[in-house]
C-alpha cells in the first residue's frame, strides 16, 4: 500500500546550527534572575526548535554552577552536567556547559534545562516549554471549509466553517466554534499543556464512551497569544486520533 505523503512543511534547520538571539532573555529561579542577557545564542539540538545557550559571564551575582561529572552529547557536541546554586538553593542536573570540542562561539556558554528554572522571559513576555524558533510560522486563518469529526461511528462535530492553524512542522489543526460540537459525547479532563506559540490550554476533553482509550482528543485556548487570537474560545480535535473530514475529504 502506498504511503500517504506528509502534507505539511518539515523543519529545515540542521542539528548543530547556531544563531544569535536578537532578544533580551532572562531565566528566573525563586523570584531572582539566574541570568539576564542580550548575548544568548540559539543552538539546535534537534531540527524542530532550538535551545538557548547563555554566556557564563551573564550569570547573575550569587549564581554558581558546580560540575557533577556526567558528560552527554546534546545534539552535535559534548556538554558537561552541572548543578545550579542560587543563594542557598541548589538544583541538581540543571545545566550543561559545552565541552572543548564545541564551536568557539558556544564555548563559555551554558544551556539550562527548561524545567530547572521557574520561568523564562523574552523581553518582558513569558516563554513556555522551549524557545520559539525564528524559522517557524504559526498562522491562524479563517476558512469556509466544512469540518466533520467522527470516532467509532459517533459524530463529534460538524462545522460549516473553521479557523485553520498552520504551524511549521506540524499537521494543520482545524479550530471549530463550540456550537458545532456534540458535547454529550465528551467529558472534560484535568490535562493542561503549554505551547510557546499559542500559550496555555484552558481545557481538554476525552471521549465519554471510552475516555481511557481516547483521552484528550479535544482542546481549547480561551486566551491564546496575540499571534493566534482567532482561535480564542474555539476548540480543535487531535486529528491523529479521530476521523476528520474537510469538505468531505478525509484528512
């Protein structure tokens, strides 16, 4: 059987690519800045998105790193694991300092584990999950395409129009007005996720008749980032888990 071609653009950035970050970047821990820099670099450890690496000279006063011994390849080069100390608080396995085999421009910088810090800021705006790739686009476009959603023979939604969300490297998502969803077939869950491009979800729903087999097939962003404000209050089905038809054609 022939394989259906992927119908969205793939990531274009190779592992090991490095670019300057043209934004002020700060990392926070316990209400204090761990670093505050305008000299961060993007480092791609895998193609979809980069990580920040920060000059050691831009660590805040009172912040210290201590080597823990482990060395690991992160993307293209070796890095040595470090614990992070801010005042009296220590967080183990929080940071990686590049080894001598790394390119000169990243030597003398440190890459923090995202969850090791309490918060990240680009300029004065929070960033969630990982840095936004400068090579990714996220576009939310109104569409007159009709979207029908079914699962196990149950009709879950039938909408005469939608907002299509195109995100580089990911399948197209179809956001629907809630009025066209059959809520009697869905049950809310406690799941919350964050996206650096769209913000924090305000709800997830599973299939009522089989919530364990089909969890979190629908989500909403009631207060998305300004870039995708058109999806506010709308809902999208996880297309890989349902039968999705757009203008009568299966996706």
